[in-house]
C-alpha cells in the first residue's frame, strides 16, 4: 500500500473532501422522511439523543452560553471551552471586543495576553448552570492536564457531556514533567459521558475506545483557523482519517458490542463537506467556522483557533469569516447565499435522500469515488466570477 517517495521510503495516498464525491443511489428517498438524529452513549445506559448530527466547536469565537442555548433549542449541541475567556472573565464581551478590533499585526500577541488571566473555577460552575437553567444539554471542553480538576467541578455543577481535547490524543502519553491523565480511570469516574479527541489513525482510535469513551473526535489541523499543519507539519486529510477511524469503531463494536460514535472535527464549512464526512463513516461532525458566521456567535464574524493563545508556539490564527445569517439559517435555511454554507441540515437530508439512505448508519454505506475534478467540472463561469462553487 502506498507509493515510493524516495529511496527505501513509501507514503500512503490519502484524501480530503475536495478529492472525492458521493455516488447517487439506485433508490431515492424523500428528504423529509430521513432520520438525521445522533446518539451519544452515557454511563447510565440511556443515550443522549440529538435531532441533528452537528456539534459546534469549543472555540471562543464560536460558542458562549447564549450561542449554546440557541444551538440546543435547534436540536444540536454547542461546547464551551473551559480554557477560554468564558471562564477567565466575568464579562467576556469586553475581552471579545478588544480581540475583534485588534489589527492583524498584533492580534495574536493580544490574544496571548488576554489568555494569561487565570481561570476562575467558580465561572466553570456558573456557565454550566446557565446552560442547565435554559433547559439545554450542558457540554464543556478541557485539555487533558486540567481534566481531573475541571471534570470534578463540572460534574458537581451537573454537566451533561465532558470533552477532553488536545492537538493529538493518545492513551500512551509519556511525560516526566507532569502526570498524564489516566483516560480509563477518568472515564470510569465521570458520571457524564466523556468525548475524547483528537485522533486520526486506526490504532489510536481503537485504544481510545477501549478506555470507555463515549465518542472520539477525528481530525488534526483541518480547521479554518488552525495552523497546526503549517507549524508542525502534522495531519491526515479528513476523508482518510474518518474512514480509518470508522474502521476502528466497527472493529471495536464487533469485538465488544459497544458502539462508540466518531465525530469528524474540522475542515467542513459547507454542506457538501459535512455530507462527505458522514458518508465516509462519521456519526456526526464538529464545526467551527460555519457557525462563526452566525449572528449569535460571540466572535461576530471573527474566528480563531484553540491553540492561538499558546505562549510559545501558537498553532492558530484569527480569521474573518463575516456574518451571513442567523444560526437557524445556517442549520435549516432558508439559505440566502449560494455557496452551501447555509442550511447544512437540509443538505444532509437531501443528500441522504439522493443516495437512498434513511439513517446516518445507512448513509455511511454510500459509494465514494475519487474525483478531484468534481468541484470544477463545468463550473468555469462560477470559478471566474467567484460565485457558487467558485467561492472558497
């Protein structure tokens, strides 16, 4: 498998969203009659069910309490970053305004400075309680090094889902400077389901699932505001990463009878990309930049990566994506733009109908072809005029 890239060295050929296409099915279904729901397993055995398979990323330009409440009411899920400004500042709006107004040359330095403010643990509880009081699922995210402490606080506050997220997650993390998180022990201790990420390979996903996680986030560096692939050279294109991870999920299910969903995280700003991720084997997707364009987003059209504030090696940047419509429009339409960035759920349902899939599980069986010209074939005028499929 693979091809020679030099003497005694082979490399695999891998694929991203732009290199593949989905093949229409022999049977088609009315899009209004497909099931787009998604379930997250819980320690109690009663799964958390979402109406739509879309999660909003735990990024400060994307989610805050207000956004997550609106996302929850629409049937999705928003995650609040416990390492971000929502837990560092009582009034995060003031800090957001400074970040949004900063010039491009100094914004990363400003973000680094804003994130040196210590996290106030009482704000962890406060944010979770604000979500619970609104009647939506409360989900928060932490890095592994802080998961034990913040997980205990979150559990006490009644958190529904706890996400442990880092650039690259493995079960066998080696460090002499700090104690590595015992993932299996942590998952067993937490009463709420634990979603872990990020990973991109078969063996790592399999090992993570064996720790008792409730889901695995798939993707290293594909996010619109992430620069990990440029800074570190790391990453696997999302289609290949999803297919490999889905194979691990299926092998684990066959071995144990326990189904652990995988969630493709990053690299999807349009409906077609989301459809391709699900068809490649994902159970749901985590999206950032698409929601940063909503009227409800705290970034108001600006978006920055989770590792942007890193003190020594930033692996993210602030980008401007603009505000194009309401969160409801982005999820359900009616779309007022022609580039596929609105009505994501409508795109999923329509694509499922076209390939003859009535559920997400059936959608995962869709035939996929390698088609690097799929986005440009016959689209000369769109490309030249930068409209429709000619937009980035």
